[in-house]
C-alpha cells in the first residue's frame, strides 16, 4: 500500500480540484497597490499604461 492509498476521500477530492490551479500566479502586490491608488485618484487608466507607471515608480526609489 503506497501513500496515495492512505489519503482520505476529501483530501483526494481537494487535490484533484487544485491540480489545475497549481501553477497560477498570485496578483503582484505592486499592481494591486497601483490599482487602489488609481481608484482613489480616479485616474484614467485607459490613457496610460500601468506597467510604465509601475516601472517608473521603481526607478524613482
């Protein structure tokens, strides 16, 4: 009997469900902070690139 057979049915179900989500990247905190600032300032995001602002911000530090 190997280790896979010793798992509970709930654990097997959870692992099967999470299998497809294993390699999903979390939202970078820096991007989340920029989005929150944009919402506070009502910044027009369609006219500007979030990536440019993020890297510009990092250059200023």
